[in-house]
C-alpha cells in the first residue's frame, strides 16, 4: 500500500472536491467551494470560521444530511454519492451520532427512553444494561426516569451525547453543541466528547465559534468563503483566537484593498 492509500484508509470521513452551491444560476452562493479534507479515525476536530463561511454546510455534507453539488464524500468506508434517501437514513442511524445546540430531546420521554430512541428507530432492542452503561458514562446514572424538563441545560446535553453514543457510531457530529451552555458546563461536555474519541475510538467533528471550546480538539480547521484556509494542531485558545482575528482581518483587508483599487 502506498502512503496516499494508507492515509486515505485512516480517514473515517473524506471529502474530495466537494462544492455546494445554493440559489439559482443568476445569483449562486458557493457555500462550499472545492473542499478536499480528511478526518482520521480517533481524532477530535473543531471547525471554525466567520458566520456564513460554510461550517454547517460542511458538517451536513459530511454527515449525509445535505448533498454536495459536486465532489464525493466517503464515510466509514461508504461512498455517499449515489445513495438514495432511505440508504442515507440507514447510514445516519447506524454510523453517525449528532449533537446539536438545541438538545432536541423528546420532552414526553424519560431520559432512558430518549437515549434508547435511535436503537428503537432502527428496529433494534437495546442490549441489556447498555442504556444504563452509557448514562453512567455521562454521569447521569441516577436520572434515568426523569424527563428532560427536570434537568439543567448541561444535563440535557449529556443526555443528547448519551443518545449519540448508544449506537456506537463511527463519527459524532456536533453543530455548536456547547453554544447554549455556560463556560463550566461547556467544558464538561467537551471533555466528555474528547473521552469518547480517545477511549472509544470514535471520531468527533464539531462546529464551534468558541476558541476555548476549539482548544479541546486535536485539530482546528478554519473555513473562510467556503474554503479550508488553514488548520492548527494542539493549539491553545489564545493561538486559535489570534488565528480567527486574522481570518477576519484578512477578509477586511481584501475588502479594503478592493475598495482602495476603485
Ligand atoms: P456557517 O455555518 O459558517 O455560518 P453556512 O454553511 O450556514 O455557514 O452557510 C454558508 C453560506 O451558504 C452562507 O452564505 C449562507 O447564507 C448560504 N446558505 C446556507 N444554507 C442555505 C440555503 N438553504 N439556501 C440558500 N443559501 C444557503
């Protein structure tokens, strides 16, 4: 196996030449513009960039929630291009976990039933003890019979993480998973995600605007105008914030020099 092939197989998610254009032919918006990037198994990546830079679109294309206009996406050995909606739904249920900013729990169900839901939707019965085990893991072993409304925001997000982990997915995608939480609770949630990645051999890809949150990741990928413009490994919150400022400055400068050239 040559090096390029070895690298490709170590990527649990791989986007190749992915573009996503919204709008009509007359005023197209290139939300993603020819993006090629891989995410290795067992790593935690934060995706950052200014508002509108394509972060959510990248996540949705990678997770099979949105279809690229061009390019291909490989997820856990499966090429997503060409799968029909039913196949994509199956793949998302079996191989992917999601954590969103709004916890998206079902208020009428108990904590345990919320966690077991993805398995039930897939027509599978939870293995005995598996729901308890994952709830213990997120520190909510004593809250099984509570309803989401009886829990704090941080606890609800821990339920959402337990729900994402129950199917033992290859990849956990997060869209601003700590956006609605205070700093201390956000740190707890990030530690939990990081633990799943480093102990459970899973992979996490998380969109965030918070440099402190991103500093918990192994790698930070920066987007601007639908392109990957930089990445940092093991960076401090200060270094990440600094890079973000320069992304902004770079954008402003470009505008300023354009204005100046008029
Ligand atoms: P981010 O997550 O970085 O804020 P998004 O991926 O949400 O960026 O959006 C990237 C660009 O694509 C933005 O200009 C946005 O307005 C546009 N966009 C996103 N979704 C749609 C949509 N459904 N229809 C039209 N334009 C969209």
